[in-house]
C-alpha cells in the first residue's frame, strides 16, 4: 500500500463521519477490505492528518455492539485481549467466561505479549489481578497458564502420554474425589500434540473420552476452562465454531462472544471455522449470523467473515 492510498483511505474514514449522520457502509467497506496491520496504519495516519483520535471519533459516531466490534478491529490484538481481561476483572464480580475465552485459548507466546500490554496499560500484573478476583482450582489453572510454560514438543512420546493418561485416571475416575493439581500440572504444560495423544491414550486404555471424565470430575468454571484448553489446543478452528454456535443459539445473541471470535480469528482460520460449523451443525455460519443479528453490526460481521 502506497502513502497516497493510505491517505485516500484516511480521507474516506473522516468523510464518512463528518457532518450529520455517519456513512456506516463506507466504514464497513474500509474495515473489512484491509488487514489489521493496515487498519493500524490508517488509525495512526488519521491522527497525523487530522489531529484526531480515530477510536474517539468512532465512539462519538457509532454505538452498541457495532461500535464495540469496530473498536476491536482497530486495536492491536494483544492490547485488545488485555483490555478484555481487564474488563472481566474490574468492578463488582468477575466475567469468568471472558477469561476462559482468552487465557484458555491463546498460546504461550501470545499470553506473554498480553501480560506485557496489561502491565503497560494498567500498571498492574495480570496474574496478581486474577489472584484478587478468582479463587480455588480455577485461579490456580489460570495462573499456571500465564506462566507460559507449555511445551512446544511436536512429537509426543507415546509411552509418556500413556503414563500421564494413567495418572489422570488415578487422580480422577479411579478414586473418590479428584486430585485437581494433577490435572493442572499436565493440562497447563503439555503441548497440543501431547494433549491429543493423552486424550487418545486415555480413550484407548479406559474406553471413554477424557472430556467425559472431566465433565464427571469437575463442575462450573474450572470444568469449562479445562475442556476449553483441550478443545482449543487440539482443534482450534472447530472450537471457535462451537463458540459462534453458542453465541447465536437460544434466546438472544451473545454479541460479546461473536466480537471476541471475529477479532481474534478473522485473519487466522475463519474459512476453516465456517467449514467446521457446517460439518458440526449442518448449517451455514453466515446465514445463522444474519438470522440472529441486524443492521450495520450484522453487515460488518458478515463482511469480516467472508473476507
């Protein structure tokens, strides 16, 4: 992209928000046709050209979940995740679902960058804020994940994975009660191929799915976090397809889930997510989103998914 093209995009951005009303179709077109790297350049150039903050202008001109998604799409991904974690932890109560969606699915190298952004932006350590706002095994596993010590071994040792499967069985289904620390130890540190091999060995040895065993041994947020870690590490595109389905199923729409998935995955594996959605639910992902959302928010979602 040339400097002339960048300047032209910035002029279009400004013109779409000048005067009475906002040309949201132009905003959607400019946003969906460019990758994050270019959108960040547009945001910087906007300030240089007009002496105005693009995100502040969005806040003045847009509203609702359309605004939230636009803000996310013009924010560095690590900063976005740090902001979402902070929102989940601040104020009265904690949004555990957001913490699971982010900390439970991001690889260690991303978590390191998210922690750096969090510290820079909020002058606090993410781990310390999590310790203040969460408890028990849920807290321990989140902290373990944030240690960013997951193995990168791509060639799991079958015998070792079989032994780990046995330890998990002995710590869970075989006994009364559950030794949660054993699950935390391996779930927080094994590489994705190792987790897949452990699940396969567990099923081979004990005749049942490890996910079913986890459902039996755990409940609530810790259960959801453990299952998310397995699912998102073993088959991430399939996992995020299930998150979109959860967002558009039942009464109402969980727009915050949709926004997190679109911001996180639109340049990674959206085509695969669409394929898995069709495979899992025999429905078209875009059509389900069209049926569950409306207006400019719907149009932006559809364009980001299709691009």
